C-alpha cells in the first residue's frame, strides 16, 4: 500500500523551504543524533506494527501516535520520508484466537486489521507508505532463513524447526547493553524466548521457523525444512529488507521490544547481509494508567472504543498521548482526558478568533511560507521544541504560552494570517485535528440592547455605566469581548 499525503505532493516546495535539522535520542548510543537520510533524499524508517488478534489499546497507540508525530515533524521540516509499518497476522495468539472463534486465520486477522485502521483514522494517524503483512511475505522469510543456514548462523532441529545460533554473532546484545547489566547472553535470551518450546542446541537460540504442530491446524506453509510457520522475529527482518533494503535509517517500537525482538532482528539481518541494519533506534516508553501498569486484571486496559463509550473523543485521546515526553512513562487518567477536552476547546476558540482577525479563508498549510516560521511569529518556539528530540510537552507548553501572548483582536489582517499559519503548522505537526466551533446561541433583544448600551458608554468614557451594563450582561449569562472595530457577544458555558 502506498498513499501520498498532502505533504508529499508538495515535496518540490518542501525541498526549497527546508527548516532546521531534527535531533532525536538514539537507543544504542544513548545520545541525541541529527536525523538525516543515509542515502538519497528520502528518510526511510520502519515501525513494528500491531499483532491483529484484538483491538489495539491506548498503550499500543501511544507508540503509534508518537511515531506519527515524528513523521509529521520530519515532513514539515522539509524531509521526505518512506514509512513502513508491518502487520503481524500469524503467531501463537492469532492462531489460537482464530480457531477459538471458528474462523480462518485470514478472516480473523482481516477483521482486526480493519478495526485497527478505523482507530488509526480516528486518531488522525497518517497511513504508512507500505503496510506489509507477515503472511504476505512467507517467500522472503524462507529465503532469509536459507541465507542464514548457508552461512552457518542457523540449524534445523529434528522436529523441522530452524533456529538462529546466537553464539555465531559476537555482537549480540549491543542494542540492549546486556554486558553493562552483567547478564550473559544465554541466560537473558533464555528467559525471553522460553515460549519457544522446540528442540534447540542452546538456551539463547531463537526460532526462525517453527515446525508444524497439531495445534496449528491448517495454519502452515511448505518450506525446505518441512511444513511450519515463521518465527515472529524473522518476519520484521524480512519485511524491512523487502521495502527498505539491507541498511535503512531508523527502526522504532516500544521499549518492551528492545530485547529480545529488536536484538534478534539485528542479529539475523546483519548475519545474513554482512551490513549494518538500522542506523538509528527510536523507542517509546510504557504508558501507565492511574499510576499502574496496564492489565486486564486491573480493568485499566482501555481501547479507543471503550473511551468513546465513556464520552471522550479521539482528539482528546491523541492530545493526552502526546502530552508527555516519549522517553518517559506517561500516566493516563480519565481526568487527563477531561483536561484535554478543555485545552482543545481553547485552541478551537483561538483559531476562530484568528480566522476572523485575518479576514480571509485560510485552508491547509502554505508550504512556501513555512521557511523561517520556526523563528518568526509566536509559534516558532513550539516547532523548535519538536525538532529537539520530539519534545511534545514543551511544544504544547510553548503553544499555550503563545495563546496568552497573542490577542487576535489587536492584530492587523496580515499579522493575523501569519500567526494563523504558524498555529496551523504546530497543529499539523502534533496531528491535532480541531473540532468545529460550537454554534453560538442568538442573543435575545434585551441582551443586544445592554451590549449596545455598554459599547456606547465606553465610547463616551462613562466607565461606571459601562461596568453596570457588563454586570447586567453577566447576570444574564453573557459576556462581551471587545475588538478594535466593535465587540462580540458570547454566551457563557
């Protein structure tokens, strides 16, 4: 699947208005590094996607929303991207649950893939340029295993499974810094891969191909080693290589994937190609709910649909998910959703006031005017915060500081239009799609008369009469916002 975004259709313009270079923390080096494409003009990155056996929960979506924000900031800074996110549609869970539901594996995973896409759209995630599935790339996975076996990095067991020989790759553990934690490769890997209850030579070795078992049912494929299915770690390596090549710019996922999943990807990919795998590793930290780890037993494992049933919106969920720094745990609460709703309404009202002050219909982003916006206008600081290690909480803070400093009613149409472009740049970078401004109730004649009386008193500098009219309006549930040319009547919520 390849979908062009509005940003990509403006690539020519973006190349001419390149903004400051983004910096991002790198897991292995533990330092911030500049984000630059290693070859060509396109920045190529891979994100581990969902296992489609049920609805994704908000912990999953914290990772996907942060990755989406990363892509948005890159593209808005003038850097074209190629974004690959996979679907895991064959593993123990998908096989187990599809059989329990009396469905074929394809029918079962297609249903949950559709649900995932619907949630992504609601959360305003840009679709990846490629979204490969594990089942759709069995030949590529078999070919990768054959390479590893030819080079002595893999072996076949008696039951038809194939294992990666960890001892054949001396660099194993460098991403997760196993040596610094004084954990031997064999004991650490053994704990992490204990679910692979197949015959293997060493505890640390992990499955590349799982020989067919009775509980797999009809979910198997033919291979040179007999019928079976691919191992989970192998799937991502094969799809990375298919769409991004042997070496690419960045690999991302949740911190829980660093070991063993990403460690295993590095080992099998670099052993096969003899080349570096991902040049940058970008990991997102866990989401807590009410201060606790998410779990079904605690009843705090929320899906987007469950939160909507509680009266919250997808916009509020996205706002909360970007409100914390991606490298630190984020505590999600229902109160935080309420707070997000109020914050979004502030943004809605501010945008409406800016549009009115600009006196023109402004739609979308003006790409040719992006150059220098990070240094000009009131919202430049917010975009600079995003370029510095994707600091979303700092960006939100700077955006709301700008809201306090900018008085739309005091701006010329030209200045209001410029501020509106800067404001839209930040909204687009954060992926915040603002709802429509609620329709304002029509003021009764009595209220209109009081407002006119107050305005006239102000023009005549009769402050006592103006204050009395203001108090009378307040008692009726109305307030007045003054501008240069007149006033606006607003009903108090």
